[in-house]
């Protein structure tokens, strides 16, 4: 409907411009003919009464025609402001349509950006006016895992949560509490596969993060304790953020649909790695979106809830909280 309106306004504007140009040309031609007739009348002497009468009549007709053309010219010229307004409306409508197409074809309303372990996305202004859990999202401070920990999204997410709770520890120091194992010989549910400082390493799952967190908390005689709440639906996690509790969750980089890319055997059991695995901290939501603190970029960004829920499910609905 908008496109049809743009076309109609553009056609009307173009038609009026062509008409004005034509009237101007006709006015010039008519003026020349009148001038020519008047000059001929003044310079030529009467020889034949009948001939003079015809010439006089022709001159009067040309003058009347010129008068009509001048009236039309002035009327159409008065419409020039309306034509300019019409051009402005066409421009604004075209801009609106172009903006609509940009939003329509953008993926998750995000802009992709490449990182050390893959690509992620920055929020581009998702509407947060409807039922948004804002307090935690606004207060939570994100940490960038790069460049020190290119594959350390899990331990960096844990560090963010600990810092939010008032516990002072760096992401690199937190690595000391993390159990690690060799690539190709480690179950990610038991130890970190490789080392977070190594870009060729993989990562770990929720039990490993719970163990590392509690090892640190116990060393500080803290009242806090890490709990594995894996298995809950994404919607069930929102009650924690409503209470001001950030939730570590597993998904994929940039919320892309991943796949099992590599496998190895540990104690006779086949381990399959789902890539691009990624750990973030859930800090807010609304009717259509979720907000996470993403260690890839060290900021809080949004994803469509349906897409994020699907990636969360494919990583086994893994979730960890820290509470007293």
C-alpha cells in the first residue's frame, strides 16, 4: 500500500512538472506569434480591406490565446509549492520503506562482529518497553574474555557473576580453580577441554563451572554456593533474574545454529563437541528478547527469545546460579 502511494504521488508530481514545462513553451510560442502579428500590422499599410480584417481578427485571436495560456501558466506556477511538498512526501515514504526492508532482512536485529572464537552480535536497539526485567540488566558489569582467554567464555562468565556478588577475583586468577584436561582425552562435563588461554582449546560444561566456583567460594569462607540448575526451560530461569540473580547459561556464539563438529573417546565413551559452544550470563528479558552479558565483547546485548531458547535447548539446557 505504501509503495503504491509513493508511485501515485511520484506520477502526479512528474505529470504536473511536464504540464508546466509544456505550458511555458506554449506561452513563448504564442507570445512570438502575437508580437509578429502586431509588428506586421504596424509596418504594413492597408492594401485590401478584406485582408486587413482577416489579419486583425487573427491578431485578436492570438492575443486571447496568449491571455488563456498566461492564466494557465500562472495557475500551474502557483502549484509549485504543492509539487515540492509532494516530492518531500515521496522522499520520506521511500526512506520509510527502505528502513523497513533493512529491519526485515536483518538477522535477529543484530550486527555480526568477528571474535577470537567465532562471531557474535551487538544489540541494535531492541524494544525494551514491554515487561522488561531491567534492574539486573542495567547494573550488571560485563567482562571481556579477550585477548587473555580466547576460549574462556565459561570462566569469564563465572568471574562476572562473582564480581557482581562483591567477590574480588580476576578472570585469569579464576582459571587456577578450574580443572583442566588434555584435548582429545577429556570429558567437558568433568574438566575443561584444553586451557582457556589457548585458542585451539574447547571449553567445559556446567558441572565443571559449579566445581570451580565452589572451590573458590570455600577458599574464601563465603556464604555463597554455586548450584547446577540445568534442565530447566528458559522461561523458568526468568524468576531468578527477577530476583536479581544472574544465571550462567550455555548456548552458541551469535545464537547461530550449530552442529557436532568433532568427537573423541574418553574411558570407552564417545564425547561429541557441539560448536560453536558459548557460555553467557542471563541478566534480563522481555516478551520477545533476552539480554545476556557476553564475555566475547564485554557488554550486555540482546537476542530474540525464540532463537536463544532453541540454542539453549541444543546445549542441554545448562544453567548455573550462585546464591546463599
